[in-house]
């Protein structure tokens, strides 16, 4: 191998724009450092959330007690004390949506009473079904879709999000079903309300209109928040595997605890 004293030993045979001192490993190391920093920031954020939750739980343990439902307290429910501040508006709207559901079920029953009083041949079936909806849908909707997403934002665990997506999706379909108002199904929705206007039976028509509006609010509200929660769920990196791990680690008892 020949050597020329005047030859620049650092000269590159590549393009002049290429840095001869740049090591490809350095670029990879830099990318890894960025990813590690992102993971570190995420871990710090999770630690901060855990500390905030622990502080709130300690406050609740010292001063709190079951407060919901007000007439027969069975659980502790406090959006201000248990939900991170950034998520409190969303959970508040969902709770208000559940309250609208409870009110709509009552109005729907009153509309079915009016339909029965107007002489409808399906009035008895409608009234019976509407009473059943109040008895079963009211508590089940709270336990199966509202409470899971409440716990989901409180504990930030994937299992609760999947519970909400399943039962919340079912309730969304139920709301669409009630909007339609098929006779003898216990719904004073569109079909029943239109028939009441045609008889005419103004009490049934007016109350049925209110019930139909209530079901529309349910459907639109659930669809809107469902999409918003889905986006948060994806951003948080939740997965089915993570949900399985949480279920194996905590079991069903986690549903009833604050920690």
C-alpha cells in the first residue's frame, strides 16, 4: 500500500456533503435516547398520577364514606376527589348523560301510560316493558358502562375501558332502538308518537315527543363521548393484553375498590 506524505488522510471518497467523522451508530444512539426520554417522561407522568390518586384516596379514607345513591349510599362517588382534574369535565358530562337516561326512562313510562289510556291495543305490553326498563336499565347502565369508565379514568386501567366500550356500545344500540318506538316494545319513540298525533291523542303525543328527544340526546351524546374516549384509550396505549394482565392481577374485586 503506497502512502503519499501530502495526501490528506481524512479525505473522503464519498460526496463532499458527507461528514467523514459521523458514525452511523451515533445516529442510532441519538434516536434511542429520544425514545428513552419519551418513555421516562411517560413513566414520570404515571408516577405523578399514582401519587395524586394515592393522596386523594388517603383523604377519602380519612374523611370520606359511601355517599351514592343519596337515599341509600352503597358506594363512594366524587368526581372532584377521584378523577384527575383534566378528565373531570368529561366524566361530569357522562354522569349528566346517565341522569338524562334515568329521567328519560321515567318520561317514557308516563308516555306509555298515556298510550294505554288512548286505547292502544299494545298499551299493556308497552307499559309493562317500560316499567321493566326502569327497574333494570337504570341500575345496570350505571354499573356496566358509567361506573367502568369512571374507574377507567380514576385508575387508568385498560380493563375498565374495554368494559365501557362493550356495554356502552350495547347501550348506544339500545338508544337507537328506543328512538324508533316500535309498538309493544315499551318505547314511546317516533312510531308511537306519530301514531298518537294521528289519532289524535295529545297527551301521548306530547309526552312521547319528550321521550323521543331524550332518546336522541342519549344516542348522540353516547356516540360523541364514545369516540372521544376511544381516542384517549388509544393515546394511553391500552391493549387487550394489558387488560388481561390487570384482570389476572386484581380480579373482579378491583371494580369495587378505589385503589
